[in-house]
């Protein structure tokens, strides 16, 4: 997909006019943000923990290749097959080849942003494998044939009435939106059949621990464990940046992840997968349950060029979604306006970096630069700085839209000269007089970027003039 300025504005306008969507966004993001604040407030050393975590993530990325090699070595030692995928197409080819080799026609999936990123479901379907999402939110949007609109709550934009309609269509039986337990029971009934019939389970990975070659999944539903244990083959697709060198590092990661995402001290299910099932003891611990084969696909897809660049910091992200819940743009426009699997402030940075700034030129501007995203980030990622860097890249790379480029270039040229700028402001104060109404500019709608909100008029004296004259 692409997201130009016109496309973002069109999608955002549709979202703003959708009353049910606005109610769903306000309710869910507000609850998440409040819960996060309370969960971190319960830890006296929360700020120090976040500082420590940022140091861990920075040190890990500084030696990323070494930690990835350690993970591969340790994972292979316990029977895991490790694959390296340079891009999404290679990752999809690896997964479909494994499926075809085992004669798989049905694959159950746990929630995974990495598989959304590479469009794995479409690749599986093309190869004759039916993918079934089993996370409740992911399954809802799969039934609706829509992409996720939130990193951790993919169906955040759906109301219970819409969910009931989808379940009724899928089951062929009447469903009541007022009876939430009955809806979840219906979902459990329909999905249980898929768990038992699937020949392959596919998951992502919240993190991978190099020390033991383990994959860690963090979920609030039991589907993740069903996907990774019931089928004969389990495939996990993990971005190469999701590495924790040791279990001590992983403990810090996990202590912040759930608190930042949903306000829980720890998610209901924290699952550690270390190789396939085995009857022989490994370090004195036999493990007779689980899949016969475990495959881990380490996904690059544009990540490695960011290491050592001015954007390396974005790889510290743990996909908690906290920045979405406080972003004034996301909370109004919703996730689908971004046109990417990754939305909100993190999506406005990572989408252009992974998929191309030329394909997502609008997203760096989809921010008020209020800084709320950095304030809540568990790794204190400076997203506002990178948004400004991307805006500068739009200009230097000649990607900005023609009229926008001319306008921005003209303003830049004028602002370099104090005399020119003062002259233009003086002309503006005179020229605005016919448009003044109660201290505001009564512009025609097509010329007013504020929409229904009128633009303020230029003040009689600039701040510089007030400062010069000693009036402030």
C-alpha cells in the first residue's frame, strides 16, 4: 500500500465522521492509557527500570549480529530449525515451503505483526494453505476482511454489535451483542475445530532469548499455546531486532511489556518455547509435549540498514502500543488511516523506514509532535526527533509533493532572512484586514487547513518585536 497526504486525509476524514469508530477509539485507548499509568505508578523504581531497559536495548543493537548468531547456535542445539529471511518474499517462501513439504492445507495462527508486515496470509492462500487467525481480535478482522487497526488490539475499531453480526454470518446462528460471554463461547466453539485440524501452527515472537535459543510469546488468550503445541509443526517469525541477550535482560523486557501495553503486571500467558518436543532429557528436563518440528524465521525486511543509522533507535521498539493510546492523531484518525500494519507514532516512523518513504510520505506529518509518545514509551524512544528527520528526508530526497515542496521551500528561503521575513509578516498584517472577523481569519473552506476551526490572525506585533521592545 501507499499513503499519500491526500489518502491519509481522506481516510482520516472518514474515520472522524464515523461515530461508532470514535466511541470505540475513545473508550479503548483511554482504558489502556489509564491502566498503563496505574501499573507503572505501582513500581517505585519505574523510571529507573525504563532507563535500564533503554540501555539494554541500545547495547543489544550495538552487537546485534553477535547476539543473533548466539541465538542461532543455541536454538539449533535444542533442535530448532533457524532460517534467515532477507525480506518478506523470502520469509513467505520459507513458510510455504515448510507447509508444502508436510502436506499442510490448514494453518492456525497466533497474533503476529511480523506476518501482517509480510502479508503471509495471502502467500499461504496462494500456495493452497488456508490460514486461520485464532487471536480473537485478529479473527474478527479476518472475518471482516480488514487489516488490524492497533498493534495490540487489532479489532479496537469494532463495536460489539459489529462483532455479533460477523459471528452470525460465520456461524449461521443468531448472535446477541448484549451477551458477551455467549459471543466468546461461540468463537471458542468455532475455533476449537481449527486447532484440532491444523497441520501447522504459525506465531510471531515477542522476543527471542539468545542465551538459550528460546522464543517467548506473550498473550492474554490460550490460543497462542494451542497454535504452538497442537499442530505437528510450529513456525515462529521474528524480527531480527527482537533479541534479548540473556534471561536477565528478558525479565526487564517482560516487566515493562504488559504494563505498557495493557496495564497488567504480566500478561495471562507468557510462553517459552525452547525447541520441539523430546522424550530424552535435556539438562535433566524431558519435554514430551508440543510439535515435532519447530522453525524460527529471523526476518530482516529493511531492519539491518537501520543499525548504525540515525534511525537505529526505532529498533528498540517492543510493540507495546502505548504510543498509540496517547497520540492525539491516532485517537481521532484510527489505525486504518495510516495504510500500514504499523499505525500511530511508531507506525509513522517505522512504516516509511521499512517499506519506503516514497510509499508513505504522509506519515511523518501525521503527528502534532506533542511528545506524548516519547513520554510513555518503555524504552523512551525519541519518535518526535525521527519524525522531524523523516520530514527533512522528504525534502532532501525530493519526495515531497510538488506544490508542498514549492511552498515549504519558499517559506524556508524567507525564514533564512530576518528582513525578508519581517517584510512578509508586515504585508500579511495589512493583507489580512479584509478577512478579519473577531480576531480570526474568515477564510473560504477550501483555503482553511483547520477545517471548521478558523485560523488565528497575525498579531499586531511579533514575539521578537515584543522581546526587543521589552514588553515581555
